[in-house]
């Protein structure tokens, strides 16, 4: 068994070197190549030789090196965003516990200052959040920031914030995660909705720190005063 694993490791190491060398070689006539579509999941599982996590790491390195190929430096925005998303999906399927594809989606590719990129990678993170919410919540929380402050799409930010609140287990995330919903509702001008969200927080036991509970109670009173006739 050890011999088989060693052989698989050598094969995957060779594949990694081949992919990286291909990315940095500079032939006489350098010309940018389009990002190919990823193979089917079953093909990658066979190609992993029983080491899917290792192949996932290799593919992640290759994908990140793709913007510099054959002596041509490409802007990340020039990559086909749907293809990048599909590669990230395949990599995550190979290593479901891996966090890097999600981080790269929202912090690297989703950081490109173009609305289409920000939306597609925020949705990628949201779509994969539910498979492991207690470990993937940081990336969806970052997607809330993207939707709220970069896209200026408060309904989208609210959808992500509610997904966070509904998906994570109490005690497994910082308390500010639970507070995103009411703060976004307040920003949207929905004072009644914000008060209801605060009521649920205070009654549900998700926020236990006395200082934070006092702050939330004060915010509830302030919201009530703004809606009073």
C-alpha cells in the first residue's frame, strides 16, 4: 500500500511540474491560450490515483498560474469567469474540506472590480456554503460585504446574511454573524423588519454576552423611536 501511495505521489508530482513548466515557458511566439473547460468529475477522480486532495492542490496551483502562460501575462479579468468557476467547483469536489477554492473565489477572482465577476463568485460561495456551513461561513460573510459595499445590492446582501443565520450552528461562529441581518434591514430602511430581527436575536439566545445584549436592546429602542408616529 505504501508503494502504491508513493507511486501515486510521484505521478502527481510529475503532473504538477509539467503543468507549472507549461505555464512559465516562453516560446519564440508567445500567445495567450484560453482557459479550457475542466474534465468531468469522474475523469478527475480516476486521474487522482486515490489522492484527490493532492490533485486538488495541484489543480489550484495550475489555475492560479494560468494568468501567466508562455511568456504572456494576462489580467485576471481576461479569464473566462464561468470556466474559472467550473474549475473551482471541480477542485472543491476533489477536496470538499478544502477552503482555498472558496477563498480564491471571493478574495481573488471575486475581488476583480467588475460587477459580473463579483456576482458570479459571490454566488459560487453561496451555492457551496450549505454543504459545510460551520466551516465555510467566513467566505459567505465576505460575500455579504461584497454585495453590501461593492455591489450596493442590499437585497442580495440580506439573502446571504439570512443564509448565514439559518445555516450555521449557534456557538460555532462569532456573534456578529447573527447581527448582519438586522443591520442590513436598517440600512434598507425596513425598521420594522430590523426590530423583528433584533427581537429574534434577543429571544433566541444566540447572543449571550451581557454587553452585546445591552447594545442590541438599545438599538431596538432607537429603531422603535424612529418608527414612532
